[in-house]
């Protein structure tokens, strides 16, 4: 059998930009634009953003403003219409992914001070006998929404969707955020891993450019993860513009503890010349912080794949901070709550895109191996047996006439 490889070298310049697939424009990459509606008349029943039926995923602050990577909401509703309203702190034209149940993701941009209708009588998958589940996620880390309300038909209601029992938190940088991947957060290994497990709640505390060490790296507006992990908002310019020097603390007491924490950090420390000793010391601090916060959690340190450089007739990998990350694992060896996930051999040079981030295929490879690791090592069963996880990766070669 011969395979016809179709590598996706795709990137988005910003939310809702053109997708280039092997240099060709991808047709209709963002199907599903929701129409703007007015929810002020008697056709709607309106709920505020504090409604207990709305389950917030990822980090949102006390004003219902979303932060970090792939934050979202999940809810159930009866009847045949659903709208979301967005407050003044919503980024102009921010791209949202949304879906009914486990159907394929759709996309819509929204803007501040407006309401958009995400489900109507002709929406596929509506359950008119019971209730329909709806999920929404913000695809780009740099933008966000302020949820100001949810509306359903005047004779309908919101319904709680039970949460899954297990919780995963991913702490990372641009790789976990999906920078330069086709659908950004929705194409990242972090999402592919957590959504791939299927029956877990997940939160992705990741932001491009962030260092692990308490240092302001690249264009970030706040120090590294050892500091910022304790805050609701991220290290981007939007957070600095919203809060200045006074970001809100993240209230760990009112949110569920994670059972599993995956840390993938250090690539930015390397490029910002953090010494091995400083990196090691910061990593030990971060693991101690996470363990104090979530005493029951397994904490997994992911090795850094580094760079792939052409050498003679092949490519060589030069991973970053190998001995330091191993020493951090050694430091916690007797405690039993720290595990190591080695990425050696999973990615090859052509799994990295021209901007030095994993291609969509690279992200899926990391996620798939990590899923299997989680099953073998921790005994977690895979819970997704049908719903879409990776969006728009259904491409194939129908040629049957080889000889
Ligand atoms: C949204 O409304 C607020 C308050 O009414 C206003 O200050 C702001 O300029 C509006 N934003 C946009 C994008 O229209
Ligand atoms: C929002 O989406 C519509 C429909 O896809 C598109 O025409 C428009 O350019 C988008 N606007 C922004 C600001 O991205
Ligand atoms: C609503 O739908 C969800 C998902 O199917 C289900 O778990 C839940 O029990 C339903 N709630 C009600 C009140 O029907
Ligand atoms: C969570 O665990 C409880 C107790 O084991 C079980 O009854 C329930 O069905 C689980 N919920 C989900 C959504 O898996
Ligand atoms: C970094 O910040 C500088 C100055 O504010 C700005 O000109 C530049 O575009 C920023 N770079 C990125 C990648 O955001
Ligand atoms: C890190 O060090 C290299 C080599 O000395 C230098 O070229 C680079 O500018 C430094 N990077 C930063 C962010 O300081």
C-alpha cells in the first residue's frame, strides 16, 4: 500500500484569519456564524451570568471574563433556542468554537455588548423531549469574552449538565495553547489530550511566551508561571489593560481540585537564557505549589522536545533542560506524586511547523501518546467513544487504482 501524505502546514495569523493548508486557502474553515439577536422581547427567558446551571470551564474571573487558553462554558437547555450575551470586556470579533452535545465543532465570532443565537429550531441535535447540551470555548488565548447572560425560549429553562468526576489541569506555554495550529487552542495537544480522554473536566492554564521561572519573558506583561499560576488572568496585554498591576487571585477553594496536572514548560526559559540551576529551582517551587494546592493530584512533568536541526543526511533533536527535569523528578521520587512523561521519539523534524511549534499532526501525536500513558500508568479508561475531538482533520486519499 502506498500512502499519499498530506501534511498540514497551517497557521492562523489571528482569530478568524484565513487558514492556509499546504499553501492553499482552506474552504469555509469557520462554519457556523451565529446571527446577532435581540433578547429583550417576550420570546426569550433570560438568565444572568451567575446562573447555577452555567458551568464555567477553565479560568474566568469574578466579572465572568475569560482568561488563558480555551476557557469555556457548558450547559443544558430545554426548548428550541439558545442565545448568549456578551459584555463590554469582550474582545472585538473574538472567535468562539461551540457545539451541541458531541456533534462537530462550529465557529462564530462575537463582539462586545451584543447577543448571538447559537441554536434555533433547525439546529441539528436539539433534544425537544428532554434537554440539549451546549458547549462553547474561546479558541485564542489572547482574546476573551465577558459572558453577560444566557437566554432560552420563554417557556424553556436551563438545566445543569452533571460534571465528570475527574479533573485535569494542563499548565503550559504556546505549545499547550496551540499557537500556529489550525484552530489554535482547539488544535493543541492539551485540548486533544483532555477532550480525548472524554470523561474529564479540564482547564488549560497556558499562555504563549510564558516562562516557568518567575521572569517576564518575550512580550508578556507579567512574570512566569511560578507566579501567575495563582491568578485568574494570564500574562497577556489584555490582562494588563484590564487589571494593571492588580490582577485577581484565582480562588482555588471555590474550584475543584485537579486529579492530574500535566506541566509542559521551559521552552521559553531556554530561549530567555534562564540557567539550568534557576530553572531547576523554579521547577521544584512550582511542583511544591501545585502539590500544596492539590495534595491528591498526580503531577506529570513533560520533557521538552527542543529543536530538530539538519545534520548531514538526517536531522538531530536537541531537547532542552534534560538533566534539570530529570533532577526535579528525582527530587520528588520518594513522595510518589510526580511522574515523568518523556516525549523522545514521538515528534520528528517534520512534526514541527515553520514557526517552531508542532504541526496539527504533531499535536495529535503528543496527545495520543499521553492518553495511552495515562491509561497504562494511572488506569484511566478512555471515555470518548464517538464525539468529535480533532476538528477538520478528516482528509483522506480515495484513490483505489494504484498498481
Ligand atoms: C460596550 O458598552 C460599554 C458600556 O455601555 C461601552 O463603554 C463600550 O464602549 C461598549 N463597547 C463596544 C465595543 O461597543
Ligand atoms: C466574523 O465572521 C463573519 C462571517 O464569517 C465574517 O464575514 C467577518 O469578517 C468576521 N469578522 C471578524 C471581525 O472577524
Ligand atoms: C440533560 O442532559 C444531560 C446530557 O444528556 C443529562 O446528563 C442530564 O441528566 C439531563 N438533565 C435533565 C434534567 O434531563
Ligand atoms: C461520579 O461518581 C459517582 C460515584 O462513583 C457516580 O455515581 C457518578 O455516576 C459519576 N458521574 C459521572 C458523570 O461519571
Ligand atoms: C511586542 O511588543 C512590542 C512593543 O509593544 C510590539 O511592537 C510588538 O509587536 C510585540 N510583539 C509581539 C509578537 O506581540
Ligand atoms: C540569549 O543568549 C544568546 C546568546 O548569548 C543571545 O544571542 C540572545 O539574545 C539571548 N536572549 C535573550 C532573550 O536574552
